[in-house]
C-alpha cells in the first residue's frame, strides 16, 4: 500500500474491534502513527500503534489522553476519528421495544460515549489542529441520523453527530481544519457477525432473515471504511467536503 500518510499522527477511538479497528489498520498501513482507544488493549496492532484507555471516561481523563498525544508529538495531531460507541449490549437487550417502554437511561448508555465524549474529543483535537492551521476530524455516523434505525436514542444521537460536524465546520473553516460525518453501510464486524449468528440482529434492525442475508452479501468490511478515511486524509481538497456527510 502507498504510504500516503507517512509521518502523520492520528487518533482513532473505539479501535479495539469493528469499524474503529479497520480504520486504525488502514491508517497505520498508510504510514501514520496511530493512537487507539478501546475497552480492551489491542496487542495485535503493533509498530505504528499506541494503546490508550477506553473513552468511557470523565472529561478530565479525556483531557489527559490528548495531553499525552500533545507532549509526545510536539503538539501535532493530524487526524481524529471518532468511532467509539457504547450501549450496543443494552440495545440488543431492549430489542424493538418502543422508547416509552424502554429504560430512559438507554439514552445515556447510547449517547454518553457516542455523542458527548465525541464532542469532547473534537474540542481537544481542534485546539491542536487550529494552532497548526490544518487537520481532519471524522465522526463515524450512520443513515440512522436520517431515517428510523434501531431506536429513538440511536437516531437522535446520529442526527446530532451529523449536525455537530456541520456546525463545527463553520467555526473551523477559517483555520483550515476539516470535519466530516462518515456513514458506512452495513459492515461485517465481529459484533454484527455474532449478533447475526445468534439471531439477534434481525430483531434489532426489524428485518426478516432473508432480507438481512441479502444485505450481508453486499456489506462492507471494516477495512473498506478505513480506506475511505485514508482517502479523505490524503485529499488535498478535503476542505470542500467539510461539514458534509
């Protein structure tokens, strides 16, 4: 693979598995030094990768994470990918229960990491990028921000993430920093494969098994998403995409 990102510094949250891991792999193979966060430290990612604690953390702990990156790289952070997400197990357990029958705290379970902590990461990353007048932030979102998917807290969180990217783009534009929302399609990840094998995924997405099987045949790999992120990071005209999905 062409090392398009040689010498660049990246942070990928939620990279111990799934989409985040696929993105981290592709960034590393493209030459970037990649800091990764995840619930479980990933020993299989070596060389260009640096393990950091998971983002189910306080604002102070997230600040410490970025302070470490700042100190180790002379204040440089070229790429932030917000891929961390929580609440999947609670979503599985709640199934297709309507919001008024579900535990109200499902909102916190889904959005404390996937929205709140992603916002905090954007703040810290932007501070570093603005000083250098360059950088790219990618918020992993989904079509759930546009149409009903899974449940109400999920959809609201994804719509808010997309709006966050759009509004942050306005304030980052004068400094040459770009931010986008990236919508992967259906992705073959460890988690989606497991849920499918246990016949839980069709209940979550409210699709018949034959429909789900057809969708899986056309699904993306996690590293396909990673290649999209690499292409964005290497695009000299990425500013034209800033604020967009």
